[in-house]
C-alpha cells in the first residue's frame, strides 16, 4: 500500500438523545460537552480526496511559508489534523493563489473550503496513512 494523505469530510453527526442516556451518566455528558469534549457525539466521515504522500510533499514545497502551509505540514508531523471554519479563509486564499498547474484534487479542496465557510459544523480530518 502506498503512503498517502487522505482528506475526510464530516458527513453525519449523531448526538445521543436525552432518553438514550441514563440520568447518572447524563450529568457527565453535559459537563463534558460544556468543557469542550464531545462525549455522546459521534461524527461520521467520508473520503473527500486521497493524494499520494509523495505528490502531497512535492505540492507542499511549492507553497509559500506561513500559517496556512504550517497547518498543512501538521499532518506530516502528527499524522492527523483537523481543518475547520477557523482555518478555511487562510487555506482558501493560499489554494486560490496556487499556480495554474495545480493538481486537480486541489479544485475539490477549494470547493470544500467554500462550503466550510457557509456551514460552521462542516470540517475535515486529514490523515497521513502509511
């Protein structure tokens, strides 16, 4: 299997309903949600784009240094990153400024970032798979 970088997009989010959670556990869920942990929430993803790691690295090297490039390099360092609405403007600007010979998969990402700006719950998980 060839190493690759895969962009997954949020497709569905399930939240445990009140009647599905026992009363004792419900307080733990409420507390966890209040402090930012998504206990009781399950996100389902689908594959958006898959890029061979070698191609991703070559493309990444063509980008100017800055916060947007650093965000994308995070997948190399940590193996996984999240891209959400707070990242969409800087990444969209970077992607739209990419040279005319950009890879075709970049068009899919640009469309996805535009959607992300319209829908705050929409986000991506990006994983390096070896």
